[in-house]
C-alpha cells in the first residue's frame, strides 16, 4: 500500500477515533479538580499531536497559543477557549527542541517568547529563546524574531517550562527538583543571557509554567498537579506555594501545557498515535487571590 493511501486511512481513523476517545474519557475521568470544574469536554487537536506549551494571548481576547514539540515545523497555533482552531502562524526559525511559549509585554508592546530549551541529554552549552511581536490569529507569518542565546551559570539542564515577568525570564528545569533559574533582559538589549539558579520548587518532571497577566503569580504544572506561587517569593528563593490543585484525575494522555486567564485554567496534553492529535481541557476555577 502506498504512502498516500496509508495517510488517508490514518486521517480517517483519527476523525473516527478522536470523538470515541473523548467519549471514553468522559466515562472514566473526573469532572472536577479541586476547586475547578471541567468546562465543556476535552477537545482533540488535529495536527497538534505534540502540543507542548500554552500561553493566553495579550493581543487578542479569547485566544490561546500553543505549538508542537521538537521535530515539527515552527508553527504557532491559535485556539479559542474551547480548543477550536482559530489560525496557524508560521515562525521563520528552525528549532532544536521547542518546549514552551509565554506571552508578556516587551518594548514593542505584546510579545510571545518561544523557549527552545529542551535538552534531554544535557549537552547543550547554549539554548535559545526567540521573541516575536504577538501576531493576529489570521496572519500567516510572524515578524523576524529577536534571538537570545542563553546559558546556565552551572552547566546544561533539561527544561520544558519558562515564564516571563517584566524584563525577567525564568526557567524551571525538568528533573527531580524543579530548579528555578532567572535571567534579565537589560536596557542595553544584549542578546546574550545567563540564567542563574535562585531556588528549587521540589517538583519532579515540570512540563510548563506561565505567569499571570500582571506577573505577580505563576502556575507550574506536572503530570499530577498545578501549583501556584507568588513571583516575589520565587525571586527571593522561597518555594512554598500558596495553592495546589491535583489534576491527575482528569486522565490526560500525557499532560504538557498550562495557562491561566482569571478564573479559567487551560491544560494541554500530547495525544496518542490512534487519536491523531493532542488534547485540550478548559477548567473554571475558584482560585484564591
């Protein structure tokens, strides 16, 4: 059987199995996580089988950005808050291991920071962070990015989580301790960054982190929980969260991304070969301020 025929069959199977997978999830997954209620049903994301980071748009209300992990084209996917695809925007870069996306203010206004920070073998002397003006979902291509070459002050680390608060960029390592590293983009606009260790969260296998819109707090996720911290506490080396939400009862295939917008918490998960796409779940939460 030729390749095109196989691809046609696979696509048809994905269309059938995607809804079946959602139905199976509804029969066995919890409809809540702590103070959060599942809003709607999980959505299969065709074409985003390895969804990694999530970021709530600052430019376009109701839009959430995601992307595929390494080995895929550099494309930003715009979703609405229910997980429906709103657009695809190509980024003119070649990434090695793109693991996260963060939305934050920048000198140009609203920007997206793309974290090419994955390093499973811990051999990369330098990682890269790209910054682009946040596009509209209906654009086809972003502007040429600013490129930041970054290194850790204590040697290579594997990481999948980055968040931005003001001029500060934070990376949380994926290991047994969740080391927190901080670098600051100075007024000179230097494109060389050094991330210095400022603490550890005591979390294993962190897959994403995203700051709240005002930068005062951040949510960090693992496969099992979403953990909330005050940014000022992390900066001074403290690692006591102000809130935790268990999410493993949601039965994600492989939990990856997280983002928050007020009372909404958004989660994404890599898919399985049989369902043709990643998963997206929206939660409505009563979170402490």
